[in-house]
């Protein structure tokens, strides 16, 4: 466990700190609290789920990677399963600021890649910025999504984003995190390429139709995948590499351990993530090998 996480634990109420430490020190801990763990913490502390998540925000912020701003932000989302997923802001030194991942985006993508298909709450310290409000507006069940801030009344996201522009405006029926598969098939002898194809089949790209997925392999053979998450306003879209890097970061691994990356895209797409994937990797993992496949 990192020193900053130990510091956070030492500052929490004792009734929370002790059972929480037992969970966090587990080598398999991945910045996720299952519904069973949440229920255990609720029973132990007497907090409800939202109060518990608010206490966990400093822990979420320890997963931030901020070589540009040195400003750590944490966010937590609650899935319909009852699980809590941590997220934090992630920056890339020497890369366009447009590639930065906001904490709310990280928590949402984390939950999505872990199999959640609907969120009930997002818990943050400050009101989400406009970029994140627009990103969240793409979610399945957004009409009921609640935003909770310390010391303030809980509001629905749409209270923060009146007269919104989003998938409804564009006539889209499928939303981000809805269960879907695109049934794109190919046979690869390389298992990492097959994993990237699996990620592609989870991607959400209703506007460009340019399906895309990434698989990352570390030097210890650990693998992380990321699917493209598109947005009606385009700019808040989350590239597949970033989604994969979120998983890597939430599992406590390092960019310097990235060994191979496969980017899979559909042929004849109106956009491509190849150039930006290559440029980001050159800055954060220059030792890695990038493989590009089209299907």
C-alpha cells in the first residue's frame, strides 16, 4: 500500500479505517468495493452508502496521476449492483491537455469495464465541470442519476445540465453502458489481439460508427482492456487507450510496465485513434510496442 493511502486511512474514523485497511491491503484490490463489502462497511460504521462514499473520496484521489497540475481529484460512482467504483484524474506530461481524463470519467469508465450497465449516484467533492456533465449525459438511465456533494442537497445530473444536448437530441436509443455487442469477428493467433477485438465489441460509437478497442499487456503479463466511449458533443469522448489506462491505474499498476498495446478498429471508420494512441504511448511508455489491426 502506498504511503498516501496509509495517510488517508489514518485520518478516517476508526470504525471505518480498520475494516477498510483489510480490504485495501489485499493485492487483488482494484479500487472497487463490491456490494457485499459495501454492506459490511455500512454495518460496521453505521454510515449509509452515500456517506460511506463521501468518506472514501480522499482514498479515490490517491489514484490520481497529475504530472501537469499536481492537483488530485477523486470521484466515486455507485452502480445499480450496489458496488462502489473509485476514479481519479489522470494527466499525461508532454501530451495535449485534451487527452486528460477527468475523475468522473475515470470512475464511470472503471464501472463500465467492470460490467456495470447503470449508475445510481456519483459522489464528488465539487460540482462536476461542464466537460464531465456532458460526458455523464450520455449514460444509460441518466434521467435518474444523482450527484452528491458534501454538505449539499443531492441533485439529479439534469439539474446541473438544463436544456441539455445529447443522445436524445440526436435520436439515439442506445446509451453508454447499455448492454450491447457488435458481433465483429476475426481469428487472431495472438491472444492480445483477440482481447482488443473483444474490447472493440464493447465500444460505444453511435455517432461515428468507428468501433475501437485497446488491450494493454504489462511486463508481468497482466492485461487491461479499454473500449471507446463516444459523446454527442464529440470532445468529451473517451478514447479506448484512456479507458484501458484507467483500469491499469485503478489496479495500482504503472505506465512504465506497459509492454505491448494492441489497438483494434473497424475498417473504413470516419475517425481513427491510431495517431493519438501512438503519441500518448510515446510519452508515457516509450518502451512499449504498439500493434494496429483493422477488422
